[in-house]
C-alpha cells in the first residue's frame, strides 16, 4: 500500500481507495505511453471513451440490482465491446468498455443501492482520466515528437539520413 502519512490508521477505507485509484492511474500511464504524441492521443481517447461507456452501462445495470442480470450481462458486454470496437476500428475502446463494466460491477456485487455503483464508476473513471492527463501532459511538455520527427531521428541515428 502506498504511504499517505497517518491516513491508513485514521481512515483505512479512504487509504485503500486512494491506493487503488493511484494504481489504476499508474497502469493507465504505462499502457498509453508512446514515443509519438499522435499514438498517445489516440490511445488516450480510446481508453477514456471505453472507460466512460463501460462505467455508464455498469451504472445502468447496477440500477436493476439483480445479480442474475449482472451474470447475464457480463458475457454480452464483453462480446458487444469486442465486436463493436472491431467494427468501428476502436478495438481498444471495446476492450476497455468490457473491462470497466466488469470492474464496476464486481465492485458493487452484494452492495445494495446506487451509491456503491456510482462510487466505483467514478473512482475508475477518475483514476483512468488522471493517468491519461499525466501522460498527455508529459507528452506535450517533455516529448512533443510527431511521427515525422521520430522517423527522421531514427533514420539519422541509423545512418540513413546522410
């Protein structure tokens, strides 16, 4: 667990939530990092879109609050995400749609009411957006390379630009 001073002792649930959110943000940052800004932008957009859509659907299904509906929806959502993402050329969005749905639904199983579902969806979306913003900011400020510049640099360093 990450260290937040006295937080783990005084508010252990908040400390666990923060640790989980930062872990998702870190995973996002690792997964969307790329040497060129165009790739970062596309992956960031697809990850954000899939997360928001999957979270929204999980909230809608959680409103029904039926474990049987959850069990029925899981394979259907996974298939719909994969098929829809593939058909639209947004495979990453489709994968994140299913993953986010699963994460949010599994976090609220056995917990009555809409509040746990909203909290799980908001935490997931917020942490993904935090990771996306961190990488986008780093890409713009630290490594603002376009593909053209990146290819040129690789060609020059390998002796092909002479």
